[in-house]
C-alpha cells in the first residue's frame, strides 16, 4: 500500500509560514490582482478560493471579473494599469479566457516581474535555460515541492509527464529535467501509453481524463502524481488515476482532492510573496 502524499498538510504549512511573515510586516502588504474573463464555473470557484486564501494570510486581493461582452482593449488597459501600479505585486490572468480574447497577447503584456503564474515567455525561457524565473508556474512548482517534502529522489529517475499544456505538462517537464530526471512527455497522440507508464519511476498525469491510469499500467513502487480533476454529475471529484486500485501497486500517490490542488494555491501565494520581496528591494 502506497504512502498517500498529503498536499493539504504541506500547503497549510506553507501558508502558515507566509501568514506569520506577513503579520510582522510594517509596510504595505503583498497584493495580488486576478483577472477573470470567462464564465466557466470551475474558474469562478478557483478564483474565489484564491481570493479567500489570499485574504486569510493577510494579502490584499483584487479580483476583476468581466462578462462575455468584454473587449480585448479593456483587458489590455487593465493589465497596463496593473503593471504600472506600485501597489500591485502579482498579476494573474485566469485561463481559459472567453474565446474571442487573444490569450497570447495578454500574457505577453504582463510585466514578467509581476507574472505570478510564470507564463510570460521571458519566465518560460528562463525556466527552460535552467535560470531562475521571476516566478515559477504554480502547479508544477507545487508538484516539485511535494516530491521534495517526501524526499523522493529525482536524479536519474524515469519521469513520465502525461499532458503537454503550457500550464502543467511542459513546465513540469522542464522542472524535472532541471532536477536531473530523465523526462518523457506523453500526450493525446502518444501510441501505447501503457508501455511508457510501465517504464516510469515517476508519473505526473495532467490530462483531465478520469481514471486514465489503471493499476496494471504502473510499475510497483512508483510515484504517482495526479493533476487531473473532473467533477461527475453527482458532485464527486475524479482524478486521472484510479486511486483505489493504483494505491496497492504504487510507492507514493497523491489523492484527488487533497493532493496537488491545494499546492497550486500555496505556490501562487508563495510566488506573490516572493515577487513582493523582490519589488521592495527595487
Ligand atoms: N487555469 C488552470 N490553472 C491555472 C493556473 O495555474 N493559472 C491560471 N492563470 N489559470 C489557470
């Protein structure tokens, strides 16, 4: 039976540490601005939860919500205003956006030093060069932190990332490579996924396909990190991994919920705090 990786506990520890540091600040508090320009209920939930957690640790949180009539120019002007506002430390553009909006143009307009998601090409480029980005993408950063908290060795290990999104798959692959893992990336066009999963010491699955990973697809003792989250009609949440069966084969496994999810928010607030400190110095 695998060790269950407790993301909630580690996220709470990170947030408590930041809260305690923030309570001692005499000058202005770290401030996060979030832009929500879609009507997807999950995004609204994520944004509400980011706002609540930010406030609970003493940050200022500003959320800008737009309806589907919003024009690209309105969001561009808001980003320019936030870039120039010395009271804002981090800017988060919640993805996805309404279809008519140009995501690339908006991401590239965010000042890389306020890019709390690490999505700007300057930050992506730094990460891929093995340099320190101003901020590292939140979910991948949270995953690496979980692996380190559980003292899971990465050097020389076969790590398989499933999914090639700019939000999770590609940046986590870059981070694992920076940690000296031997990294493969599988995706929707990959043939014989099982051949790849059976070779992996570590699997990071970020597809959103409920229970894609079954017990007979994983190597005994391997580390299974589940980034997927799908809500069924009855409200239950399912990950990419068939947790109940895979946990009998794996060495370590993250649950859904309570695994990677809480770490994403903890990393976001940690990034906001780090950007705040850097901006204080300049
Ligand atoms: N949508 C899903 N995950 C994320 C994330 O980490 N950041 C942003 N901005 N949007 C997302």
